[in-house]
C-alpha cells in the first residue's frame, strides 16, 4: 500500500525510472527493494504534490475545464495552449513557436496577439510595418492595436489586420489613443478633438507635444477636459505647452481576445542538459506554479531546477501600500486627451473611413 501511494504522487517524468527499477527488483527482491526506496528520490527528484502547486490537468473528454491550466476549446489549436486530452490537441501545432500568435502585454492587457503576416503575403512594406512596428507611434491610427470581433483576433496594429484581410467596419475595433499631457499649463476647456488638432509629433525626440494659443472666443465647453478659469478680464488668450505620452486603450467593451500570463516559463534553463525533458517542456501546456513563478508544465518546472516546489502565491496588490504617497505628490499636473476613433465626426467620413484629427482628414482604413 505504501508503494502504491508513492507512485501516485510522483510526476510523469519519474515513472519510467521507477518502473525500470521495479523490473530489477523482481530478480533480486531482498536486495533491490531497499535500493528502490533509498535511491528513487535522488534519481527522480520526488516532488511533493499540493493542491495549490500541482493542479490536476483537466480532462476535456469529461467536460472538465480550467483555462488557467490549459484549454479544451477549438481555438486552443491556433493558440497552442490545448490540454493533452483536448480533441483539438495536435502535437506538431502545440510545440513552442508553432503558433503564429505572440504573447504580448498590450498596454496592461496580456493577450495573444497576431504579429505576423501570412507566409504568402507579397507586400513587403506592409509586412515590415506589421512585424516591426514603429515604437514611437507617429501614426496612432495605424499603429494602434486592432481587435476583430468576427474572428476574435487582436492584431498588433492596423498593418497586421490588413495583411490578414480582417478589417470589416462593422466588426473591427481600433483601440483608442490616449495622450497624457504633463507639465506647466493653464487648464483650457476644449473638446478632445480640438485638443488633438494641436498635438504634433516631434521627430527629434520621438514624442508628442501639445502647443495651444487660443482666445477665449475659441474655447468651447467640454466634459472631457478641465474647466477654464480666466486670470483676468483683460486676458483673452490662454496658452498651453505640454509633453504628451501616448498609450492605447482597449475599446470600452468586453474583448474576445485570448488572455495569458506573461510570466509563464516555457523553456528550460540554459544549464539543463537532458534533451528528453526539454522536448517535453516545449511540447504541451498544463501550467503549474511554485511560489511566485508559473511554468508551462511539470517538465518546464523540473528543467528550471525546481526540485522542491513551494506553495503558490498571488500578488494581491502593492507590496508597500504607503510607498506611493511621496511619488504621487511629485508628479506634475496632467490631463488626458482620448481619441475614440468610432465617435470622431461619424457623419463626415465614408463608412470605410475614420476621421483622423491629428491629420485633419478622413482616412480609409476598412475594406
């Protein structure tokens, strides 16, 4: 009974070694029975199994699912995160690097993103803009991530969606451009669209600048920017000079994008020499955790020298809650200009176009 329990708690990669030793034990029971008990932990690196450390791999055929470990759905084939019991598990498609998707952190949204054009795509300029995006975001409309609600795919930028032919005006959402402008300025009550017309890209610094000099006659009330307070009756001009930081925000709706944990370790340590374990590490998904770390499967945990796993932990907030007070006090005043592409002058442009306030023109972006 004691031996059976020992076999249940051992990971898969230890079983072959144990079975081999038991065959020898049948020949010399008295001598080698003791050898099995004493040496198996050393050879197999026996790992204690705890509910938080070794979650059971779901059985898709019985309708059991746990997406934090692996997936059973049809999409797992293209994202390479299928459970081995999934009907859609195909070994060659589950190997590390086989999926056309990349695990990206898109401005705080961790998800699988399409970052490549199809192999048969012939326009090298589009391919280059898709696969090697401009990190300075000098053209926010085309540099913004794109989510298709018809295919449930998020693309790295417009160029990637274009080469996949996935740009339908009714089902495609281009992520909003959010400019956070900081520095010394007077608060002026203008619409986001009007403020955007005063944004300019500085090629020398690869950043965005806001420069405004307007009379109070030009100022229109807005709910999206701070209220205007004049300094005096004779002062009819307000100026603003700010440096702006651009980031993209997902549409205000539930994204169908596939989520992931960017901290998952999917490869072996460079010091690891056992190619058999390395092959298994890169072959399938059944995530396990130890301490603050998560691994793609048991083999990846083993080949990263985790001999004794720790209970799993989840960060529930800032480690030092009071440490942000002094930092926040030092941050200069700022405001945000949000460009929701779907709402900008909707009646002015054609259905295949979007108004770009930065260029002050309608641009064709949909097919």
